[in-house]
């Protein structure tokens, strides 16, 4: 899936492709980056072995889970800029979790995170038939919550004292995006 990130500073082309075994070193470095790790779910895959398993499952069950590389076009070539994921969580009601998002610090603030969420939502709604996407961020992660809202997600509630993180119970914010809400966010993203 290809799209355009925010063009306030300069137009930036972004694409998503399924991660391969060769991408695991990049993914492991990203997950362990001190500017990324503190914001991630405590249970998220971090080690090389855990990430390799996740990549293999993404390739083996492409309709029910995915681990993607976010790539940005710079000086004529596609560069790894981050990662995003999904997992089907309720088959009967066609619900998927969208998350596992991280943008490398060097690429931040250029609309890549928002564009990636919109592109993955487009894939999940239009090609895989999901009707509702759910995302969740720690309440202390205002930047993550804001990025999800910019992508079109709506705040639906707060899970109080839900997760043990940074030596205390943390609230989490639950957000949702419905299939009929995608067209608005696509128009804003400039995705054709
Ligand atoms: C969250 C993250 C993915 C955003 O990536 P990004 O490419 O820099 O995001 P974008 O440039 O697309 O947009 C970020 C939005 O948040 C806003 N923002 C930036 N810092 C912020 C802050 N401290 N508080 C609130 N909003 C903030 C930006 O202004 C922008 O808003 P806009 O869409 O209204 O212009 C990136 O910061 C990251 O990888 N963080 C660590 C991991 C993480 O938190 N993942 C998400 C939860 S799992």
C-alpha cells in the first residue's frame, strides 16, 4: 500500500510492505530504541526471536495478522522508517486490533505515523473485510493518542489502571475506527 504523508513541510511518499525475516534486525533495533521502548505495551515482541516468530506468523496467516515495515522514499530509494501491525481479534464481528506502531526518531514529525495507520486501515477494510479497528495506547502517551486521532480513530474510553508499566498501574485509552469513517481519513491523507 502506498500513500502520501503530511505535506506541510514537504511531500513524503510512504509505503507499507509485509516484513520479511531479513527485516528482523531493523525491527529489533527499533523496538529496543530508548525513544520507542518506554511507550510500547509491556507484552510486545522485542527480542530477535520473538520478532522472527511474529514475522513468520504474519507471512503464514496474512489475512488474520500482519507485521509491516513502513518505508519512506528518500533520494530515490525506499528507506526503512518504522513498523506497524494488525491482528484479527473477533472473526464473527470482523474486528481487528491495529497497533505495534513505531516510527524511527529520525523520521518523526513528518506525518509518517498517521499515514501508516490510514494505509493499514485501508488495507484492512477494503481488502480483508474488517468493519471495525481497535487501537490502544497508554494514557501517558499523548503523542501516540494524538497520532491515532489524526488518522481518524475516535476515543471510546479509558481502561483504568489496566497495565503494570514503569513501576505503576497505568490507564490506557481505547480508540476505534469504523469502516464508514475511512473515507474521511483517506481524503485527508491524499491516498488515491
Ligand atoms: C507515535 C509515533 C508513531 C508518531 O509518529 P510520527 O511519524 O512522528 O507521527 P506524525 O508525524 O504522523 O503525527 C504525530 C501527531 O502527533 C502530534 N504530536 C507530536 N508530539 C506530540 C505530543 N508530545 N503530544 C501530543 N501530540 C503530539 C503531532 O503534532 C502530530 O499531530 P497532527 O497529526 O495533528 O499534525 C512516534 O512518535 C513513535 O514511534 N512513538 C513511540 C512509539 C509509540 O508511542 N507508538 C504508538 C503506541 S503503540
